[in-house]
């Protein structure tokens, strides 16, 4: 399994086990991904979302190997106010990426997307 497949598998498990809407390389940018995840997630009754967009997907080579850091956006759909619920989703994503063997760079706040580095 290559890095892209592994990241997508982790995101897929988050969708199934934690009622998150997931987007993997579908939207063009952070603004569009956040808008689409919020709109579609609310319509589907999801509790939150996680995504990487097309520009992020450029971190993968043709074989799906992660060559550079990829950034995963996230958020909660439980509360209109940004805050603790968002951070909980972020910790969930970061913890699952670490468990899958990826190095994670994140400041632990909703203000920064989660950086995922190639597996060692």
C-alpha cells in the first residue's frame, strides 16, 4: 500500500468510525474544501470533516509516495463557534495519522492544518 492509499484509508476509517465527512483531493483549495465539507457535512448529518485538496495532493508522486508534507484540514460541524470541538477533530486526525506511521506537525489549534510527513 502506498502513502496516498494509506492516508486515504486512515481518512476513510475516520469517516466510518467517527461520522466525519472526508474529501481527498477533490476541491481546488482550502476555501473551497472547507465550504464544500461544511455544506455537504451538514446536509449529511456529519459531526465534522477532514480533507486535503488538489494542491495538497501534489505532494504525492505518480506512484502515490508522499514526497513532501501534505496538509490536512479539519473542523467540527457540531457548533457554529470555532473552538474546542474543532481541536478535538484535529487531535483525532493527528493521532490516527501517527498511528499509521506518519510524522505529524501541528500546533494543536484550529488555526493550523495538520502537516503529515512521509513515513520513515
